[in-house]
């Protein structure tokens, strides 16, 4: 149980904490806008200042890209050490015209705070700062030693995190790790995530004629890069919705019966899920697989963006000189990103029609990850979630990628507890992202409780 | 033969005519930019003023879209009447960054004038005004009665021209028609065009989920509109490069042997053609058809533009909520646009996957046209081209659409002479459009000579 005084402190400081979060949300820490000044450094500086105020030593540490904020507090050499991860970068806010209030002007209404990053991940990250502050000010310090690893490139799949973790493995060593960058399974059902898909995010460019051509004068005599790209992208799936890149399924591990039973018992409302997305039914993906398998344990290939030729209103009769598409595959355990990249290249070599030059740029990769479904950290997190939200969490996988989880597992040897506080309809990566205030406040209770629970586990050993 | 004094007049006034053309080119008469003030009305007013100065009565006449300039001069009731067609609207200038000088600031260099519309069609249209001025000022008036039909929506496939021509068939009646909106077959080989492809220009929109979705969380559970659009567009061609819309080839007429011999005799340099487009070889279109067939007498389907999802630099992991493509088919004689539109709708009904709602908007249509290869007007035009350029023109078809030609044939009963002065590498519909000064000046000689030739034909009957 979380000490009463820590919980009381959190309750008493809700308004201030919310207004501090809003301050954090106002910083436009968009990671992927190239060549423009951005708010990432500003967000990192804000975090350092905030962490030092509650007794951690904190510093901005350079990487090949956006910096990492590393902070630590070691109140007790005998206590276990907990590594807390979060990210301060956010998704780009476009399409801007779909936001009801501006993405970087937080708006509190309908029991939620609306802003880009409110949920993913500034809001969830901030619950850990609130928890540490509560332990510090109400109980004289956290019950464990704490290290915080706060990165600025998660939304780009963390291209510079692996070298950082590898180079700082000693400094980052810990007994347990906690990550809050995920969501509840359902509005009233917290969960712990033990599996994540990986990703290969690539951009394909097809180049044909030297310039745009008149489609009347030359149509039929020149391979149209947009036609060709549509053809090649379409060929990346077969009739059964399976991806046709060479070797794609070779390393995919099937779920076992125990896991399948776990998922079958989940209160997954397929019709409600479809409704929440605005579709009639969950109709994509591989034939013969249920929706949770398709989202969690099966790989996918999605076009994230495509552009070619004339895209303004009206008509222009051209054969475009080039066409390009951003294409990402979500990888199931144990697919290897490099093998998928190789598969892309082989597929393009084999399928690109005459008259087209292709180019493939890999924006980012991350390996899939599977954690143990029973570890001490998961037990501590499970009890903390139950205490904060009144219900024992479900054990689930997640379709997205949180690259740090795999790095923490592979390089530091720790299976992290992924205890997220978002709700499924919080519009992350979309307009009108939000974080419910209840999830925010109770999330801080869980973030505080997990530290006490990890401390207790060691004491009882 | 063109009277010496008319030719001398044209020679003596070259500089002034060029600077007048530049004035015309400075007017940004882009037809397809919706909701913004444009230069079309300004261009129409400029033409009226210019035509009245050389003795024609001219007026701006409303249509459902951009106005038509109609002008006439009837110096001799017994003379034949010639209808001259041109268009004052131009293609959009984008991509702007590819222009060496701004598209609406004409630049005279390397023996050519560079500007949007320099060739298509303001420059060619202006040769007829120069010709009429020369007849007027050097010979007391043109040798024939003249009617001019100058439209402002050709680059949108003339959506309002048919009702105008139908409603004004009496006023537009003539003995012959001349159109200069095409190009030489080769730099030194003028030509007359007796066949044109038609067009159906449509826009397909696929809508899936209510908003963009996280491709990790939902990938595999939702039909991705961009994936689906690529798949459906790819299915519109078979392996042999044939279009698969239902009924698409039913009305296509094959070229006959005589025509095929005519084309085989043309000095068509396939390698040079490919080089001029910046490709290794002319590699598109239907298997088993030669390049001229593929460009002139076979139908095509080209994506002119496609857009979906995230298209800025970098990566965004979304399943886009919608995807759209502008797709145009070029039609061979005797394909019917309405039947092709119906084919599109049937194809989309049959092939759009579950989870996607489709919409089809038709931007424009035009019927294909085949003219007689021997008519008095063609004879007059042939002699005029030979006199101006020193070589008898080839008889060819063209892959583009000039909708007015079909209307003049079908509604007014006249087979027009399509005598164009552009060169194949003039970059029409592309950045750095140009019109060679030699083609401009000699084109004006041809435009003057054809009127004399038509007059002589009647006198000699």
C-alpha cells in the first residue's frame, strides 16, 4: 500500500500538477520537422529544471540526434534501483485543421486535457515526476534509488537510443524498469504489456521521365511512376492479406495455447472497437486471424503516406516524373528488421518495371519484443495498478513499438514493466489527442505505488 | 502564294509582335485554380481590345465557366468564311521551383520565348492575330470572312464549350476551320493532325476510418485506404498493359493498313524520343504495339496525381483516413466517354475492398476524333505550311485532346485543319515551356497564307 501521506500529497497538489503539465505541453517538441528550430531542446531543459527541483541530479546528454535527459537520485545504497523511461518528443500535429483547440495550447475540458503529447508521452511521463515529488516532499525521499531516461526521438523510433544505452549500460543498470507509454485495454481495465511489435519504416521513391510529361502526348509510351508504384505496392500483399516480401514470415513466432486462452478471456468488444474507429468492422489484415492476433502478434505492411503528380484541386494532365510512398511494416517476434529491409530491396529489384529507377530510404527500425509474463517488476506494477485503479490489470500485447523496451531487455537484461495510463480512444498520433484527468491523477498514484512495491519486494526477500 | 506585302509586313513588325505576345503571356490565365481571382477575364479583355484594333468586332461572351471571346470580320459576303479557334487559358505552372525564369515573366533567350502558355496556346493563337493584322494593314483586309472562337477552359477539357457551340451553331457556321494548338512531328517537319484521342479525367477518393489511426495500435485490423487505393489502381491494368475497366476496348477502332503505312514512313527516331523524355526507352503502354500506336491510336490509363497520409519529410506512423487519385484515360476512336465513366463506376463497385467507401468525381471528358485525311481545308493548310516552313507537312494523329475539333466536326459539320507550330521539346504542360521565335514568326506566315489559300480554292471552283 502506498503510504497515506504520499497519496494525500498527490491529491492536494492536483491543480498545480495539471498546470505544470500544461506548461510542458505548450513546448512544441516535434521530433521530425527537419531544418526548423524545434522545441525538443526546450523540453529537455524544462525537464532538467523540473527534476532538479525535486532532488534529482539531472543533465542533458547529447546523442547523434535530439538529446537525452538523464537524472538520478540514490537515497539508499541498499535499496533496489528502478529505471524509469519516458519520452518528451511528440508526433507532428497535422492535420491542423482537424484540431478543435490548437495542439500546443492545452485545453482542459470534459474531464480531460487536450494537446499534442497530453497522453503520448508527456502526460504519462509527468506522473512519474509527480510521484517522485510526492515521495520527496511527503516521505523524505523515494523508497528506492531512481534513474530516469527521458528521450526525444521515440516518435522517430529512437534512432540514437541504442548507441546511448550501449555506451551507458553501466550507468543505466537497475533492478527493475518501468515505462508508462501505453494504454488501458478498456476504459476500466488497466493492463500490463508484455509484447510489442517492431517496425521497419521505409520510403520508396520511383523516378521515371526527367520531368512531368503531357499525358496525352506521351501517355502509353512512358512508364508512369505513379502507376508503377501503385502496382508494386499492391503486389506487396497477396489475396489473403499476407505480405509478399521475400522471407517475411520466416521468423514469425505463433502464439501458444496459453497465450491464446489469455486473449480469448479478454473483454474485447469487436463491434465497439470498430465503432470507435469509424468503420463497419475490423476488415484489414490477414485472412483467418482474429482481430487481436492481427493487431498484436501478426506483422503488417501499411502505406503511411503516398504522393505523386498533381494533388491540388482540379485537373492537370500529366504523367508525373516521380512518385514516392512511406511504407512501414510492423514486425512480430522474432522478425529481424535488417532481414525485412533486405526483403524490401529484393522485392523492389524483382518487381520494379522497366523505365523506373527505385530508391529505398529506411527512416527507422525497431525489433519486436516479448517479455516474461511473470517477473517481480510485473508483480509490483500489477499491484500498483490495482491499488490506483481498483482492478487487477490484464496481461496483453501491444501493436506499436516502444524501442526502449527491447533495448532495456537486450542490453541491460531487464524485463521492463509497461504500465500505461492512456485510454484507447485518446487519439494519440491524431488530432485532438487527450489524457483524462482521472487517468492522470490515478496514474501518478500508480507511479508512486510501484516504487514502494519494488522496495517491499526486496525487503521481503 | 502569300502576297509579298503581307509577308513583308510580318517581317517588319516582328519585334513589336513579340513584345505584344509577352504582354499577353504576363497575364496568369490559369484555368483550374478554384476560389482565387485569376487572369482569365483579364486575358479575354486583352484579346477583345487587341482584335478590335485590327478591325474585328469582338466581345466577351459568358459560359457556365470562363468566358469565350468571339470576334468576326466580314469584308466580303461572297468570300468563304474561316473559323479560327484558339485558347487563352494555360496549364498551372507548378512545380514552380523547376522554372529557370518565372512562368508569367516571359524571358526571351536562346532563340525562344519562355513562359507558361508561350506555345500552348497563347503563342500559336497570336500568330493568327498577327496574320489578320498583316492582311488588314498591308492588303486592305483579309481575303476571307473570319470568325474567331477563343476559349478559356481548354486546359480543363472545355467543359462549357459544347453547350456554347451548340447554342451558337448558326453564328459559328463557316466553310473551313483552322486550329493552331499542336506541334511539328519533328523539329524540321511540319504536320497536319487528323486524329485526336479523347479523355475521361476522374478523381477517385477512398475513405476508411473516421480519422488517421496509429499504424502500430491498429495496423492489421483496419483496411488502409492507401493500400486499398494502390491495389485497386494496380488492378486497372493487366500484365500486358491493357486497361481492365469493363467494356473498355469494345469500341476501339484499329488503324487500317494505309494509315499504318503512313506512320511507318514517318521519320520517327525512337531513341531520340526516349532521350528527349529522359528515359532509356519508351517502355509504357500495351505490349505488342509500337510507340506511335501507343501514343496516337490506343487508349491509356494514367495516374496524374495521388495523395494520402503523411507526405512531409520524415516519418509519421499512421493509417491514413483517406486516399485519393486523379486518374485519366485517353480514349481512342470510337470510345464513348460516358461508357468509360460507367466502366470506372462498375470497376470500383466490383473491386473496392470491404472497409472502404469510394467516390468518383469526373473532372472532364472529351470524345476522340478522326478527321478526313483529304479535305479542301487540309489542302489549303498543307500548302500554307509548305510555303512558310519549306517542307510539305506529314499527316499524323496526336495523343492529346483538343475537344473543340470534335465539336466543330460533330456540331458544325466542318473537319478542321490542325496546323500547329510548336516543337516536340517545347515543354508544354511542364516547367520552362517555350516557343521558338522562328516557329512563332514563320507560324504567322502560315496563318496568313492559309487564309489566302482558302480564298483561292473557292475562286478556282
